[in-house]
C-alpha cells in the first residue's frame, strides 16, 4: 500500500527542502519573499539555484525549464540541460542564479493579441518564488511569469499575481478600519475538476475527438443519464485503478488531491483538491489537467477535458470555490461569532454582491469559450445569466437590513449591524441550490460557470479585481467617516439595496428566471461572440487600469486572443465535420445502400417481397441527399467566413451561420446513424464511447 505522507511532495522543492538545504540566512530571505510577495533579493539567487539544482539532480533531473502560462490557456515549457563543458571532453552540471531568475524566449509563436506588434518578438520569463519548483519526468520545473521586453504581460499568471496584490491592498484597508492589521490578505481557491474517461481504442477511431476534443456526430444511445445511476455510483475497476495512479502522481507533486467520485453523466468523474492560495491553486489545476491526460494514456484510456464532449448528456465544468483569508483574521467570508465579526462579514459580503452585479459582463466573459458555449444554459450548468445565491436565511437577513424591519427569526427588535448578532445559519442551508452560477456556500463563493478545460487564472484575476474595486470604494468612504459604525450601517444598507437584483435563490434553469432576469435588467449574453467584444469596454479598461491588473493594451490583447481562439476552434470543428461527412459518413451510406439495393434486386428476381429493403433504400437515398446538401451549406459558410476581416463580425458569423450549418449537418448524420448497419458505420457509437470500458 502507498505510504501517502512519505510520497507527498516528494518531487517538490518546498519549504521543508529549502530549510534543509539552504544556509539559514538565505532560507530566511527566500521565505520572506515567498510569504510577503516582496521582490527577490538577487544576491541570494546563486545559492538558491545551486541548491535547487543539486536537489533536482538527486531526483533524477538533467534539465530545467521555465514553466509559464501563455494566453493559450495551457502551459509552456522549453527544456535546457544543466550541462556545461569544461575541458572539451567532459561536462559538469551547472545552474546559475541568473538562469533561475530570468529566461529569454522567442515570444513570437505565442498568441499576443497584437501586443507583440507593438513590441519586439523577445519574451522574458521571470521566476515566481511564491509557487514551488518541482521535478517531473527528469526536468526541474520553475514556475515563472512571461512578459515582453517592455514589461507587458504576455501570460495569464502576471495579471493574476497583480490582482492578488490589488485585493491584498484593498482588503487590508478595510480590516484596518476594524482594528486589524494582518501582514497579508490572500485569496484562496479550490477548483473542482470534472472530466470524462473513455477507452483509447474507440477514441483513436474518432477524428472529431482527436482534432476537437468533442464528438461532432453521434446519435443518442438507448440509455443516457436518465436513471441517475452514475452520480456517486460505484467506480469501475479500470477507473479506480486510474484514479489511484492519478492521486499518487498528484501527491508526489505536492497537490492536495482529496475527493474523487463518479459524476452525473456516464463515463464522467470529478476530482477536487483541498483549496490553496490562488496562484498555487492555478498552477496545480494546470498540473491536474495535464496529469489526468498523461496517466490515462498509461492505462489505455483517454481523458476528455472538453466542456461538452457528448451531446445529450451533461458536460464538464470546473467549480471555482473562492474566499479571502488573513493571518489572525481567519476566513473573511465566514460570518464569525461576534457582532463585530458579523459586521465585517456583511461588509465583505456586500462587496461581493456589488462586484457581481456591477461586473456581470466580466464574469460571463471570464468563462467564455467555444466549448463552454455548449454548456452554459444547458440543463446541467448555470445559464449565461449571472446571478448570486445566498440562501433563504441570509436573504431574509439582507432584506431586514434593507427595510430596517424586524428579522423574523431574531429576538431583537431589528437588526443593527455591529450591535446585534447575526443568527448562525448553518452551511447546509446555504448550499442547496446547485443551479446558481455564483453561490455563497457558508464561508466561500462557488462560481460554477467555468468550463472544465479552462485555466482558472483569468477567472480569478477578474474575481479578485472586481471585489478589490468594491472594497476600495468602501474604504474610501469609511476612512473619511466621522462615525464609523453609523457610516458602516448606512453603506451596507445602501449597497445591498442597490444591488439586490443580482440575488436569486430560485431555479436558474427555469424559463421564468430568464424572463425575470430581463425584468431586473440583468445581462443575458448567450454566446462568446456576444460577450467577448465587451471585454475591453471603457468601464473595464478603467477598472483594470485603476488596480494595475491589465493596461489598456493588455486588456485589448486578451479580448483579441479570446475572439481569435473562438473563431479558430469553430473553424477546426467545421472542417473536421466536413471531412468526416464527405470521406467517412457519405461513403458508408453509399456502400450500405448498395448492399440493401442488391438484396432488394435479388429478392425481386426471386419473386419475394422486398418492401422493407425498398423502404430503407428510399430513406437512405433521401437522407444521403440531404447530407450532401448540408455539406454544401457548411462548405459555403466556411468560404464566406474567409471574406470577413473584422474579428468581432467574424466571431458572430461563426456563432450564428457556421454553427447553425454544423447543427443541421449533424442532425442528418445522426439520423443516418440510426438506420445504417453498425457494420458499415465508420466510427464507434456513443454506446461504445460512454459505456464500454
Ligand atoms: P461541494 O459541496 O461543492 O462538492 P466542498 O465543500 O467539498 O464542495 O468544497 C469544494 C471545494 O471548495 C474544495 O476544493 C475545498 O477545498 C474548497 N474550499 C473549501 N473552503 C474554501 C475556502 N475557504 N476557499 C476556497 N476554497 C475552499
Ligand atoms: Mg461544488
């Protein structure tokens, strides 16, 4: 049996290793940098690099890499060996402080959304000491940020770190008003990861899965998820062996893999780690996704991280659990036990309510992708409308605060912030709603819109920034107040009243909610093409510039990259569909028709009734013709898309015309699948993909 404490963090250059291998004063300086986020003292880099190298070599490493997170959403790495020639015939293993701190790489092959045009092609990576280095497959991985020569962020990590700083600054201003002065306020994240596992032998026969990560064709199997027998069901042996290996790999990388279970759809599962500091949780989520895929291959399986690999059954998301905490103050999203803590909690809660309402657009944008468009609004995921769930009890409290009336569950006359105690509401009562996009779950917020394949960096950059902005406004007002307590009460009351429309505890999947949300004036941004062009709006440019998270150029570049990637994904999907329809499906229909026609002819010659064959044949003919026409329609749409230069218009064209042509083509092909003999059908069916393992 695996000795978990023994293997945990075995491949990580963590605090324990640092303490053991570094001279005391160097360790202290490094620790200070890690804890406070202060700039690294360059003079210690050489010693740290050397110790890191020796440790890495003892773990079997021959190379190092500056590991970074470009705007592609996946991680990037370029491996350099430690070798340095000595006298021409031998080498020694070296790693300098300079090599640890800074790397240079050609940025021109990474998406930059126009940033590169204004600057030069060179990009730099810089060590982020707040996330531990680790050894994987013979290489020392050094987490880094990635920026251009003039310091523009070309990655997802830099803005995230900046947003953590913004919320640290603003939250500390608020805590100071409550007489607390913690060294640092950190945002923490626990990302629950959903995924599908299928047999590699079926995967290899599906071009759509290989090229796009999702099935572009596929008739519904006789059984879907209607029996609800997969969620939390007993785990198949092959899957549990996979999960065991996966856990072990993650534990050696110091990742706190905690929960695993079957999810709602057949072949769908979930893994959740114990939460951590946002940037580390982000790195870990990238490693989790990568390891999930790698370990699957070792087991002859394939892990699908796409948001909607199969039509008709649930897609996969990533629940982003978010909170704030500070040394000596605990979890700032916990209601606390004293009136003063309650008041502080209500202020932080108000900040989140205000942030979510004022920046519905940004939260929607943060989860926009071609893959996630299939999911949002589907029956398993929150709709594209952003709203917030707080639970009935807390909602009643907020209502009482607004009206100044008596809170029914409460003995006192009326609820006075900072004087009375909030009634203790249990965690259970706050988390019954699974349909809400943004749910308060007792001491944290669970953002349920993110897609399963997404990096959580951008999402948390946005959550941190919008909440920091609320806190900043609050601090501006309260710092100047003559009477803190009365100003605080007024502020909370005013804020909750103003933004109460964002709170919705009902069923987010219902049609009534769509109508109600419209009445409340909430945004309903259906597709990525609808929301992405709003990313670099005037409001958002101002917001991110104010908190030094994105410059205007950086924000515009993110919008461009996201739109561009959306278009490219749909283009690849359309081309893959066309190829499969033309070269696999249509020929299969023709061949099968030939077989049926031959039988019909033979039967006729023998004087036997051939009504069935003739009926099937005419159906095949009609559907075959329809398929042929739909191929033409999609072909034409793709050709037309090439004439559109404007990115926003192009994205809209893809989201409407191309997407619709794809749907129509699929519908015909899926119908054909139900009548063409299995022997002739050119690819594994949903039954095989979802149930046969
Ligand atoms: P669920 O009921 O949604 O399945 P859990 O209550 O088990 O989930 O928690 C889900 C995730 O939330 C876990 O990753 C957990 O570590 C994380 N989490 C718990 N507390 C916090 C917190 N204060 N900040 C961020 N994430 C948290
Ligand atoms: Mg959850």
